[in-house]
C-alpha cells in the first residue's frame, strides 16, 4: 500500500518558531489537527468536570456536611453535567471521528475542511461562554455565579423569576453556540462518509467505525435541532418576555421536558454509538478475527438510531402522562434492548474462537462489555414504568447513567486512546502504566458507581447537597466518595503516560497492532495529505488482504 | 504451558492465600452489608423493597419480576463473557498463527435476536398490566381527598372536604384491606417542579405548575413514613423533607377534630401575638381566626401539633423555633423565609405566641 511519502519542503515543523507553530494549530484546517484540538479541548474540560464531581462527592461523604454551600453544590452539579455531556463527551467523540474517518476511508481530508475548523471553534467558544458565567453570572458586578438549574434545566427554574442574573443565559447561549458547532461537524461527517470514500470502498466495505459515525452524524442533525429550538425559545422568554416556559404567565413546564428529552435521549445514543464504534474496531484486532456479523451490526446500529427517537418520554414517567403513553414509552424503551443485545452478543461472537491479546486497549474494551451489560440491564429496570416511579430521580438513576457514560463510553474512549495513540504520535505508550490505569480505574469506578445504586433503592433522591443521617445512606456515600480518588489517580496516570510517551515513547512503525484498516497503511503520525497515493480496496479489511493473500477477507 | 492450562483461571488471578482470604472477607462483607440494610425494619430507612401500601406493593412485585429477568440475562451473558475471556487468550501454544476467520452465522444471530424479542414482549405485558392497575385504579367513594401543593422547599396540604390546611406533615388514615379507605392526592405546584416521594407508600409523582397530577396510597400499617422532594426545585431541594403519619381511624378522627379548631388565644401570648400581627410575618403566614392570612408560607394555626419545622429540616423545639426566626439560613441556607431582625425580647414573646398555637 501507499507507504512512500511526498516531500513538501514548506512544512518542516521542527524548524518553525513557537509562534508559528501556535498559529499553525489555530488556523489549521487539517482534519487530524482539528481532531487533536477537539480531543485536547475535551481533556481540559474532563479535568475541570472531574474536579467538579470530586467537590460533589466530598460534600456528600457524610450527612450534614458543610464543605460547600447548597448554592455552590447546585452550581457544581449543573456545571458537571453540562460540561461532561457537551464539552467532554461530544467533542472527544467528534475529535476521534475527525481524526479517523478520512484515514479509514482513504481520503485526504474531510469534505469541508473550513466548516470543520469553524465547528471546532464554535464548540470551544461555547464552552468558554458557559464558563464565563463564573465571572459574568450576575452581570459582572457580583462575580461568582454559575447556572444552578441542573443540566436539563427544567422550566420554570430557568424563568426570570427563579433564575435571576445571567447565569442561565450563559448556559443557554453556550449550548446554542456549541450546538451549531455540533451540527457543522455532523454535516461534515455525513458528507465525508457519503462522498469521499476511496475507490472500491462501497458502503458495505466501510469499517464499522465509519458506519457507526455515519449513523451518529445523521442523528446529530435531528438531535441538536430541538435543543437549539428550545434554547432559542428560552432566550425569547428571558430576553423578550416570551411565555413558552414561563408557568407564571401560563407557559408549559412539560413542553420544555419534551423538547429537552427528544434531544436528550437520542443524545445518549449519539454518545454511545461512537463508543460502540471503538469496540467494533479494537475487539477484532486483539482477537485476531473479523467482526462477527457485520451486516447485523450495521442494521442494529441503524435500528438503535431510529428507535432512540421514540423513547424520550421514559425520562418523564413521573410527570403524570396517562397510562397509554406510559405503556408506549415503556415498550419502545425495552425494544432498544434488542439491537443493543445483538451488539453485545456479536462482540462476544467476535472474541469466540479468537486469540485474545490482553493489551491495554482490549482490557478497556472488556471492561466496557461487562459494564455496558450492567448498564443495559439497569436500563431495562428503568424502562419498566412502575419500577421507574420508584427509581427515577433517585441515586439509582445517577448510578445507571454513569454506568453508561463512564463504565461504557469512557472505557471505550480510553481503549481508543491507547489503540490509536501510536498512530497519532508515532510512539508507543507505556504498557505497564496503561494496565495500572486500567486496574485503578476499574476499582475506582466500581467502588463509586456500584454502590451508588443502593442509596437510590433506599430512597435517596439525586441533586441533594446534604442528607439526613439514619436513613441507611451513609456507608454507601462514603464508599462512593472513596472510589472517586482511585479514578482521579488513574486519570492522572493516564494523562502522564500519554504526555510522556508523546515525547519519549518508543517509536513505532505504521502498524504496531498488525491491524487491518487503512489508517495503519500510512505512516505514524500520518502526513498532512494522509496517503501519497489514494488507496484502492476490495474488501472490508484491505490490510488483511495484503498480509494474507492466500485467505482474503470475505467480500460482499 | 500445558500445566498452566489446568489451573483454574480465577485462582491464577489472585496473589496469594492470605491475600485471597482478605479479598474473600472484603467481598463477603460488601455482600452482606446491603442484605442487612435491605432487611432492616427501621422505619427511618425508606427502602423501596419494603412496601406498606398497594401501589408500592404492586411496584415491588413487578420490580422483583424485572430483577429476576435481568438477573437471568446477566448470569448468562456474564458467564459467556468470563468464559470467552479466559478460554480464548493467546498463549504460547497458539503461537502467532491467526485463528480461523469466522465472519458470522445467520442461525446464531437469528437466535439472539428472537430470544430478546420474546423477553421484551413478556416484560412489556407484565409492565403494562401494573401501569394500568396503579394508574387507572377506581376511586372508591370513601376515599380521602387531599390537595398537596409544592412550594419552594415546603409542602402545603389541604383537606377540602374537612376544611383543614396544614404543612409538611401529612396525616392520613390507615386503610384496612377488607374495606379500603385510600387517600387520593391532587398534586399542584405554586412555583417550580417538585416530586412527592414516600418510597414505602407509592412511587413518585411530580408536582408541576399549571398542571394537576394525582396519585393514591392505602397504607396497611400505622406509623411514620419518610420521604422527600425528588425533583430538583431550587437551592433547598435537599431539605424539602416529607413526613406522612398514618394514623389509626380513631387517632385520625381526633387529629381532624383538633385541626378544625380555630387558633387558641392564650393570655400569656398576647404580647407575642401583637408582634406577629404587626410585623411581616402575616404577609406569608396564616393563623386561622386572626388577621394573619398570608399564603406564601406554611399555615401556623396548629404549629405545635407538628413534630418538625422548616419542612422537616429541624425538630420543633423552643431553641429551633428561636433560631429559625432569628436566622433561617442557619437551619436551611437559601430558604425563602427572611431573617426577622427582632430584638431578644420580641423574639422571646413571639416564640411564646407560636408555642401557644396548639
């Protein structure tokens, strides 16, 4: 394959001045650099969001704790949720997609490189706008406010009567701006995947990661729109005296819930589908087998994509919908379990009969499989409407969605970091530190989020800054908080490992994992133009074909 | 290598015998503790698996069914995963030869599509039955009607048929399964969203402004049932606690009779009453039969019949009453009650008056 390189005399990074390098990164339209910018932005926000979570957990370590004030606690959980969803999970997944999609489909860049840069900077500025609320929340003269309405910002808490000052406005505008960035990125993903594939790469020959990102990109177009609409309506309420959600003037609180959750639930799948994508690339390579049941994996993903738009009101089982609506949304939600189950079985099928190599990326994938299984099963419990009447709004729900977002999505992301780090940096990470990161994080994760289910079953609601002693909640909260420190140390080891390896890691060649997709055919890190010569493929695993001409990949 | 394969994989994973014992001990205690917590009969623990009323009981039944099904799925998939992880490791014996490349199997994939569909069908039907039976339960003529109004950080309870208004502590009669006397709540909100959640009695239902929701319960046993607001409603969401007193029929009748009385007027409290009626207290609080008819705060007509103040945040004692009036933020920072800035003499007199409101 195209291993030769093109000599471009103008792009010699080493000889350029510091300011030129910064200028280069800021003005870049290269999909790989934008991908890395997204990832770095997300990592910065991950550390901030993690610190916010630590503050929450320290406050809850004992009943009637006075570590922070209720106002500050409420700001912290609002900022933690908003940050993690909109400025960590979304950008980090867009970052990987940006970096990998053109490389995996044998293209030289995204379809719209300038839109790509524009989308990134909108996301970045959206995040800054949100955090500016710490300074400008009260309109500058009384600094120190941040939104305290919760990450789903139920009306009428966001109405001018209940949310004075500008903190909610920064929240609204931050999400509005970054939402437009997300739509730009999604348009780019879809256009790139549909139009930029190299010769021979039919839809049926795309790597699963590309397929899943196509589904994700298409979903984002429909997911972000209602959110943006709702944010505009809220801005109209707050600035122009509208009454969409202003209940004191006859507005509807439930309307906001519908708008938010028809964004909010598919959003979960927008986040988890790229995580599925990582698993679907990493598990085959470290099992030395192709993905089991490629067509049904694609079908299941598309199925999840469609069904996920019909489940939003399972977030609203307690708002007093009638029994028919409650039954309908229970059914649709349970139905999501079917394609999701198919996926888990197919990953097991992929490993079955393989030769598993327990490198760090695979360890994280296996962590993902175990934890996603549990997250899915607690999801089934929550889909059962009557059970939900007890569980919703309790710590059980908090444990459930952290199982999805941390136990599944973040684990898959860590796996992806270790798997593609050699490609991005040209160097290998430290395997021992990688494994240490994995085990510490597993311990911390399970200490925190396994035990978090229990206070929920014992009646502990979420979003309370303190709780009464003697309700059987103390021990569980203590254990949850202890787990946070394991996770914190693990993340520090992760960051240290990557930073150190970026500079002094062992140099690797093009293809350290003996993998099969196109990104491994070019140099590590890839040149700006990706491929000196646009590759031509004749199956789903072009590099397998190259390495095993006697047993070529099954062609469809 | 051949020898190593005979070892149980889990055995190899554990460091040493002593280490193993500690690990086993730790795992065991972590397993036993939840069992103890869940088995606890303490009324202070609002455990959803100890239902004391029909709706909570029906939820309990369907949740056990759901737990059983999910536990079964978990056992199957978990075992498969563990088996795969230990069985198919690359060892020196397998070497570098690539395993057979298997691309899929239509039969197997069909099986693991159809089986989940059947499970979903069964679970859905069971769920729909319980939804219907809890939500669409007929309202017997003898049912007690109570209107619950959520306020930022406290509960208002109105008994329209009895002419009673009270706050934070809901009294309802016990219901004999032979001749049920359930309580139906009409749920309203004066400001933001709230949620009524007393886990032992029923699932939660939200109180939403501009919308009337309803829920019901028929407690089978007398006693005090604890809960709290379960929908984030603002700064003091955490201390919007709920107490439901389930009384025997006689006790409930006596409670109703005492609540129907107008406010008492004690001569010793005349001073305090004057202060109460001449300060901003009356803008928010009502005392039946006096000029105080504020609507923003809890009705104080029978304040001393309640065990707690500040929506359960503090017990109703002389010291706490004084502290609450002097500095509400000391008890419940962010509550909407302002500090009254009274001098010590007036404060004492006011507390004497409040303590006369039996």
